[in-house]
C-alpha cells in the first residue's frame, strides 16, 4: 500500500439522452451481429490530483459493412474505416477514445483475455501514432447493455485501472438493486420511480444566492428529496427581505441571521435527520468556496448580480458541473403597467455557449460589480447600508424557482434534454414562456467556453 502513488479516481459520464441514443444504436446493431463495437470520443477533465472526469463530445456505432470479420473470437473494423474514424475525431482536440463492446448473455460481463491482448495493443497504438498521445478507455457490456465494466489503459498498454461509469450528469449510482426502504414522505412521488428518489437523496447541490429565489428553490428541491446542500451567500437577512422569504421572521432579521443559516434551517425542518448542509457565509469568489463547489454535483446560481453569475459559470466550465441559472426582473412601463419576467438558463455542459457569450449576463455590468460588491459587503457587515435593490415579489420568484426545480427533476430523470442547453423566459401579464433558440446562442470562439481555447491553454 503506497499512498504517495495512489492513482486518481476515474469517472466517465454520458449525458442521459446521449446514452439512450448510443445504447439504442448498439442494440440495433446487435440485431445483425453477435458482438458490436461503439466509440465515444471524450474530453478529459482533471478536477484534482485525485479525480479525473471524462465527458463524451461525440459517439459512433459503426454500420455492419465497416467490419472486416466478426466472430466470437473478436471483431475487426476495416482498417481504412478505423483510421478515418480516428483521424476525423482525434484531430478535433485532445480527445481520448472510449472503446465499447458487448458480450453475449445477461450476466455481468468480464473482460476476456482476447480483450486484454487487443486493448493493450490498441492503447499502445493510440499513444504512439498520434501526436496528442490519446488514451484508451474500454468498456464491456452484457448483450442488453445494462451491466458494464470499464477500465483505462496506461499509454504503454501494460496495465489498466478501473473507471466508474455513469449514464448521468451526476456521480450517482444507477443500480436498480439495494433500494432503501421507501419513505412514506415520498409516497405521492412514487410514480417517478424509486431510483429517481434515491438519486435525489444522493445529489449534492450547490446553491449560490440564498435570497428570494434561492430560498424558495431550496424549500422546493428539498421537499422533492435533495438532502445534501452547499449554500453560498455573504448576505444577512434584513427586514426588506421578509416579503419573499418563506418562514423568515422579523426576529431573524433583527438578529441579522446569515441567509445561508436561514436556508439551512429550511432544509433541517424538512429533514431532522439524514441531511447534510454546508454553509459558506461568504462570496463565491472566496477561496474556500471553490473546492467545495468543484466536489458538488450541480451548481444553481440565484443571485441578483452579474459578477457572481459570471464566476459561477467559470467554475461550472472549469469543473464541468451542470449550471442552472435563475433570475427575475420587474420594471414599470411609462404607462404604469408592470412588466415582469423570470428566466431559467442551463448552458450546455460541454461548451457551445455560456452565460457570457449568450449575453445572459452583461460583462460590463459584471466588471462594474466586481469591485463595488466587496465594498458594499464590507459596508453592510458594518451596518451602514440597507440593501434595497431591484423590485421583487414572492410569487414571481416562486414561478422561477419552481421551474428550476422542474428542470432539475428532468435532468436527473433524463426526460428533459439539456445537452444543447436551454434558456426559457416567462413574461407576465402576457403569461407566456418563450424558449430561446439555442442555435443562435452558439459562439465557437468564446473566450470563456470555447473548448479549443481551453485545450490550448
Ligand atoms: Zn470482449
Ligand atoms: Zn461562451
């Protein structure tokens, strides 16, 4: 046992809807062939010395006529097709190759010695024939693609290590077995499945901003079943917050509770035991926040300033965490009629567009806020300022928070596809939801989210 040379934990995440398409393609290819091969081309993401995550950028399941021969002793792709595949995808950046194949039968598959020999040669071939020294991850599934084993090969092809596979955005177990005792509290949600309920109870959610939207969001996602939280907010409760914070009292405001402590109490009221709530009564830019946020499954930002949203987006990109952005806006037209909006934005995890290039936030305002926020926080801690900002009402915040909770339910269950990202805007009194066409948000050369730039960095 040598802890100094302990290798990192490897995980491979395939977003639910991509996983469904890949799995369907593999299963239908199995109709013509006993064994089939599929490829995923993945971006490697080093979270820490101890943790490396892989996310696919593309997948390919070759058609039957791409094979040289097929038998129980192994598969061989036609050489020219195989080279075309690798040259085409590996030239798109420092992607690593995931090679997936199936074994006959329904039992948990194991790599065979034929697999060992072939994959070892393949790992060597990849690292010696391409300038970026791509690595090989291999996976084997049973014939119905339920059970799997994954491993990553060393460049020399002489050893490998286990990889945890998640057909999910999140690091939560997928097995159907060993379900906990079903909780009567969730009897009315049973229709969504016990796996869904267990996934929620394992999910760790970072909430940045525990104000009018964040508090309602936490109350609702907590009631849905999320028990692990990281709360980040430097502010304290004030009397002006009491129009929109569920369960907040005058006494809490008088005692200047930190907003993170108030939201923690909301969660603790739902779960007197079994919940885990960490609080950071500080700015998201504080160093202690970054490590904790990186370790969480999902980032939700519900602050009222552009700067903190920018930082949340940068952290989400840096640590490849899904980001859900919630906001509301109210103004009064010259004729006295109010216009009310709420906005729910989920930028795509693998890049393509982000809060900055999608103009969801304003960079000039973010820059202006960067310095004054710190000064304002110092001033309000000293009791000099009362934070009366933009207009805000409980019911509009609730529409926004509820929709955000629904989006997360869809992401966990896989019934909502957020791979291209989403940006929904609700308008009142028109009472309309507008779905931004995310094709228009794509910005290939974005300073923040363009993956090519990050690879070269
Ligand atoms: Zn095999
Ligand atoms: Zn961008």
